[in-house]
């Protein structure tokens, strides 16, 4: 079989072990809609452009989206390409592997890789999806824990838009300040906040450094740094 067929076979083998997911792109995109019909979850599978017979890579990613949030993002950032993304990550970064993990599907590696990917999705990704089945539960969790969904996942500002859209300002502020306390570039954030006070126009779609656009979004929405 060619590498593309082997990849798709692996994607569908993983999908067969997951309940409630629709299959798109012949298996490379799995989608599940939350109970509220607004939030939806995706598992996607990337591969390498340099696959060969003994080296066929698969890289799983997970993401949580909201249709209502997409409209909010377009309205508040003026970015027509907004996706409604709440949170996304490579599967490996949610697990003890702590890396942009690529699994090999070639030869005898196929079954072991499919089993390992499936188990990691079930143990580390599905609990994230379950949390966002309830916006109220997700908001409360993010308020107190940020994006530390387990002991391995790190801090991310990605859900800030979600909180600004669906939660009260105090909750968004607590989440934002918890992130700042745990990030490695607090000084850059404080400097940017000071600079924004003198700006007449703020471009919410330009990032001078990682997460700068999110920092600006917090600022224009009245979020204070404590």
C-alpha cells in the first residue's frame, strides 16, 4: 500500500475506537458536536511530506471550537478569518510525552502506533472535550486552573476570547492574571500594556511576540493586570 492509504487506514482505525465522531477528509478530520450544538470538537491528523516505505508519520491534533465565538471574534477583532477556536494543541503536549509527537505507521509499527494514539486520545483529549460539553463547567475550570487540564498540559491564553464572550469580566480577569503569573515573559506583557495606554489605534491582528494579540484583546476589553 502507498503511504497515503496507510495513513488513512490509521486515521479510520483510531476513529473506530471513538464514539460520536463524524468522519471527514476520508478520516483525517474527526468532528463531534457538543450537547449545546454550539461547541464542537475536532481531532485532525497531519503527516509528513517526506514519507517513505519505512517512515510514515502521523501527528494528531485536538481542538475545541464555538460557532458563536467565531461571530464574536469577527465582530471584535475585525478578522474575517477568525475560526472560533477556544483551545487547540498537539496531542503529545497533553500527555507525559511532552513533545510534538509523531508516530510511525510503517510496517510492524502500525498497530502499536494506532493503539498508543487511541489510548492517549481517550485518556488525555476526551476529558478536555467532556469539560467543554458544559460552558459553565468549562468557565469555572478555566477560572481556577487555566488550561492545565491535567498535570502535563501547560498554560495557554487561547481561551481568553471564549471567556470574554461567555463569562463575566471578573472571571476573564482572574484567568488572565493567573496566566501572567505562570508565564515566562511577564515583563513583555507589562511593557506592552504600558505602551497600549499611549496608542491611538490598536491592531488586534498583529503580534509583536507570542500572544501579543491576546494581550491587546484583554486590554481593549478592560481587563486589568493585578
